[in-house]
C-alpha cells in the first residue's frame, strides 16, 4: 500500500467538542517552555507560528498525553495482508 507523500508537515488540529487546551494562570497556553511531566504534550498548531501550544491537561501517570489524546494517538495494528 502506497501512502501519499505530504508536501507540508502534518500537525494535529485543535481539539473538537468540549475539550479545550488548558490555560495557565495569566491566561497563557502551555508552551514548550512551560511543559512539565504534569502536562499533556499533544501539539496544537504549527510549531513555526507564534500561537503554537500544547493541550496542557493532566495526563495519566507516566504517559505523555491526557486520556483524550492518548485515545487519539493509538493506531491499531494492521494485518500483514493489508500492509503488504
């Protein structure tokens, strides 16, 4: 199976539904400088733009993403017949 080649990098879209990126005290979004082990590292936007930020919600212990983004990041295993 041939996958299309992207001419531009892929960046996940902002969340939909009720989930919103967490804002820190002062109203700022979580950025690369404010990431910690207690913040979801799901990227939102284009890293080359000034408004790039991360989800920022609390992840489960030891995981890089919050529950919602953990589910979105999982890709089921493909069968050998489908990938060949």
